[in-house]
C-alpha cells in the first residue's frame, strides 16, 4: 500500500512539474512574442517630419550618425536614406 501511495505521489508530482514547465515555456514564449510586437510597433518617423535632406549639413551626414544602420537604413527615419543625407535627429557616433 505504501509503495502504491509513493508511486501515485511521484506520478502526481511529475504531472505538476510537467504542467509547470509547460506553463513557464508558454509564458516565456508569450513574453518573447510581446517584445517582438512592441519592437515592430515602435514606428519610425517620416522623412518629412525630421526635415530629411539627401545632402549633408556642414559635416553632419547619416553615415556619421549613431542612428544610421548602413545600407540606406536608419533606426529612426522611415524609408531609404542616403549615407550623405541629414535630418534634425542627427546624433554623432
């Protein structure tokens, strides 16, 4: 009888452990999906709203800006930008 109770208890704990592991994985997966959603929801600003121009302003240009990601991409400005371009969000590297 005691072995049967021990067997049932172990079986019950395994079920709880499996349930908890599954729950934690589900929560972690949901959190990861939420973070991806938040990151994509962070909208970039339009080129017009930041007075983007395709030419530099003095020595200030996109390829020397901390927001410039290379290949015509900016972390803050929507659309393709020129490495020689400039906008009012310019932040030196």
